[in-house]
C-alpha cells in the first residue's frame, strides 16, 4: 500500500486495528509515533538511523530557533523547514540536515487524543541549493519564474543531479514528470494576455498547494514544466498527477475547446538502467507523455460520430 494512503487511512479511521510496522516499515521517509505521554511507541528503520546518528533530539520543540537564512529560504520557496539536525557521519565530522517535520494528531474511537504521528521530510538538498546562490540574485527572484513562482530551467541540472545522487546514495525511489497544458496558446489568443497571465499564476499557486514540500517544480519554458518527486515511485506519481488533472479540469470554467488541459508523462529512476545516465529519465518521461497523447487521440477517434 502506498505510504501516503496508509497515513490517510490511519488518521481518518480511528476504529481500525493499525499495524505500524506493516504500514510504515517499507517507507524510506523516517516515521515515528509518540504515545499519550510523549513516549516513543514506534519508529521505522530510517527514523531509528536518524535518531542514533543525531547528536540532539530529532523532534521539533516549541522553542525551536531557526537561523535567519533558513527563515529566508522558507519565505522565498514557500517551504517549511522547522528542524535542523546535526548528523554524525561516522568519520568524526557532522553534517547539517534540514527537515520539514509534520505532526499529525491521532484520536481513538472515542475521539480522544491517543498520540502523535511524525513524518520527517528531508529538505537538505533544496536548502543547500538556495543557500549557495547569491543573496542579491535570490532577492531579485532571478532563479524563479516570476509568473508561477516555480524554479526556472537554469536551476534544473544542478538540482536534478543532486536529487538523483541522493536517491542513489540512500536507496529511496524517485520519479520525474514532464507536463504541459493543452490549449494554453488558444486560451491566450481567445481571452488575451491578462487572462492568460492570471491562469499561469493560478497554475503556480495550485501546484504549490497540491504538491508536497519535497517535490520540486520547474517551468522550463512558456508551456513546458518538469517536476522532481523524491520518495515517490511511478505508481504513486501517476496517481498524483491523474488526481491533479481531474481536479484541475473542474476548476477552470471555460469552453472545452480553449480550456487548458493538463498532459503529463512519468518516469521512475532505476539505478541499474539509469546509472550515470540520468538524462534517460527525462527522455523516458517524454516518451510516456507522447504515449499518453497517442492513447488520448485514439480514444477521441473511437468515440467520434
């Protein structure tokens, strides 16, 4: 079962007899559960490794203080880093890791508090990338698309290289999607640039709301987008984009012949097949996109009268 579906099922139905190990042991994200008194009642293996390699507590405290640099990154990228953890690397040195730690309150079948579920999302790669950029350039938003707020194309290679390297090192799944919006040009021709710009801004806000904090989205050019999805296999990425497509179609109230329609292709990193040739991942996503376009065209022809 997909880890996100497990969490949703776990939180939404307090009557089920939930098996922590069965549901969370396969996740590459650290996950922990605390009981009523704050005691740790379960940790999966990544959480145990994180705990054992940390010099301090891995949980967020109420008086947690973040540096001004981290606050700036949070504001700039619309992410939430709420914990810095110093990790012992094994050679006597330490490494700073930055996390978004989400806490989910658990209720029993009587509606009473029964504990807290913690999900640790590692945002270190993104924080390091942003911190490495020149502060003045960042403030001018040169590295971010002004219309959508997404990363621009010139940031893709470095972040993509870093994320595939992390996936290889820590053995967690990673998927990539390429997508665009059919009819976007016709929409602009029909309603003008002002309305088109409004739709592009809406696309940027919509994807920031629907994607996870760890997902990284790029606007490559006018109507070509790419997203990197760490800790996500092909099936989960496909379900995510199908849900976004279906929901997005119902939000824009325009005639079907000019309404922007999301088209996407997905690929998943295979360490054996893609080793040292990660650009194949991009090409496979484009092939998946082309395949979906052919299938859609065949369906349109089959049901035409």
